[in-house]
C-alpha cells in the first residue's frame, strides 16, 4: 500500500521521515473538502478523524433533520388537505418507520463521505484521536507524526447552557435526538432558533405536543421580524405553544426523562422529553492547540485571519470552530480556500458578505447579505408578497414574501425570502450579490413560469418599474419617445414641414 493511498495505521503514518504536506484533523465537511482539495493540488495528505467521516451534517445535522422535516411535511399535508378540497381521515404516524426513513437517508449519502471515497481520492485516513505536540508534530494514538502544514477542522457540538438542574435531566440535543424510538408525548424545545424551530415543528406535525421556549422576545431573533412572524403563525397553526421573552431559571427533573422547566417569569412548563437547542460550541479542547501555538478567543473559537491562517503561520482552520457562520456550505468553501492557501502559497481571502442561510421550517426562511430589517441610510427595500406569486396561490400557500435590499444604483445587497422553496430561490440572489448584479439584470432574465422564484423576480421588476417612474427618468423617456415619433413621421412623410424635432430636456 502506497504512502499516499489507503487507510493508514499508526505505524504507517510514522513510517517515513518525510513530514506530511498536510495533516487534517477532523473528517467532517471542512476536513473532507480540505483534504481532497490539497490532494488534487499534488499534496501528500493525512486526514485524522476520531469517530466517523461525514461529520455532524451527515450523521446528526443537515441530512437527518431534513429527512425528518420531509416526513413531517407529508403528515401535515395529509392533515391540512382540506384547504385544497381533500379530506383524509384517520391519518396515523408510525414513528419507527419515520426514523427508518431518516436512517435510510443517512446511509444513502454516507458512501460519498466514507473512508473508501477519501482513499479513492488519494487521501490517507486514520481513525484516531489527534493532538498537537508541537509546532510541526501531532500525536496519533501515541505515535508522533510530523507535518509541513496542518488544517484544524474539528467542528462544533451542541452547546449546553449552565442552567441549574439541567445536568440532572435526561435531556436531548441535536446529536442525541436521533436515538429516539418512541414519539415524545410532551416535547419541550429549549431554544427558538433555526434548529429549535425546525425540530419543534417537525415533531408537532408528527403528533407530539410541543412547546418552544426562547429567552428573546421572539423566535428566530436573527431573522427579519416579518419572517419570524410568518413562522410563528405556522408553528401556532401546527399546535406549537411558544414561550418567549423569559429565560429558564431552573430545571426540575422528575421520573425517567420527564421534568418541569421553571421560567424566570414564574411559569412552569412540564415535559416528557426536553430538547436543548441553544446553539453550538466549538470543539477546540483536547486538540493540543496550546502546544502548537494556536490561540482561541474567550468563547473557544480558533483565532484566524482573512486567509484562515491561525496564530501559527503553517496551521490553518476552517468550519464551525472558527466563529464564522456555522453552515456546511461555509465550512466546505472555507476549507477549499484554506487548503489552496496552504499548499500553493496563494493569498485567497474569505468573503463573508454573502453567506446564505436557510431555516427549513414551513414556510422556509432564507436570507443572504445585508439584513433586510435594519437597512442603512441611502439604501432601500422592495417587497413582493407571495399572495401575488401564482405558484403559491395555486398550491394554497400564499403566505410569505420576497424582500430585497437595493442601493441607489439598483445593486442587490441583501435579501430575505419566506415561503415554500425559499432556499432554492436564494441561489440566484446570492449570485446577484456576489457578482454585483442589479435589479435590472434580474428583471431582464427570462424566468420559468409559474415558480416560487417569481417572488424575487417580480420584486426586481417592481424596483425597475419604480425607477422608471422617477420624474427625471419619465422626462428623459418622454423626450426619447417624442424624438422617435418625430423621426418615424419624418421618414414616412407624416410629419409636416413646420414641425421640428423635440428639444433636449436641458434647453429652454
């Protein structure tokens, strides 16, 4: 077996005096993309993953949650079909089969991120715990390995707040919820962000009595308030009870996994299962970062510069542990960038101005670029309601909107889209922001009809029409139309000799 291919053993990784061109610690999205990128650039790469390649996105995050959301959507569609004239009585949910569907989705995708796939790409892989022991060495199961460059991509894990009594409760997180074998009767979700809203709505649609507790004044506090309002309406319609504006004073654990949340407001919220979804904390402990001279901030995130270089000039970091937006797509793009910088010595910088994000509730909430509810002076917003999107009306889902942030020249700088398939619409708007496109550019592109993408397209058309209504523009267009009329008349002999061409707007 060659040094650059195949599953690496402890002896194998130390079998040569030559250091590895790149050692990657972590086999999630960032680690996999970084390792493959470096290998394609001709580097000799070793990836070390302590558990299983694929990371949180595959095993406990994006894939299982979207599979659960899909199953919940089918259950909801059956229950709410009366809005379209369909009455389906006696809808039941087999939770065991739902979880089988979730696991099947994971297993279908897993081979793409497997050790075998990495080996086929030329990456050497070691399943072990890695720890830096110096500025150019890492220990892997007791064996010291040298490297020229390293990429830290250990990701993040569910954060657990220091609430009195929580440690005594048999709580769930987004990592452990997939081990459920029975549908909870009373599920309380602590946290009204993206994860909390997605899972809370899904379990409610599958038949649990769900309460969501959020300390902020509303759910989805980072999103446009109008977007949060649409999701709030939908959650309430699904039977979810929302408790906002009050933190949790303590948790009282009772028999089994049951207990009671005692809110700071004095209200008590009982549960049969408790799901903690208050964010994610970086996995930067037990990696030996101090020994390598890699600094972390007061929250535990690795300190990186615009090139994704840490405080050690030959150690790089990418993904959730950097403090940048914690999304799989961000981790993958940044890992490719970091690997290119490390192996080729180029100086590509991260660009955080257009990082798309999607909350996969029903309706979906998708956003990118500048915030659409706090627009700086000199910019404007333009909205288009989904009640005027023909596809949404035809499918009985007119709730939602598209909102664009635009500068004085018509450039798109930010967007929020709420509605079905909002995440699919976001790609075009992200491209518009990154490429400096204007609403006129978007309006001039032929879009398929009818689609949900018509919302953003019509918002762009609306802005162009508003620009044409400006007094100066109307005068200029009027002058052009009169000049054209005069010219056609002159050539066709319809203009009398005494008629003269229209004067320019600047002449008197």
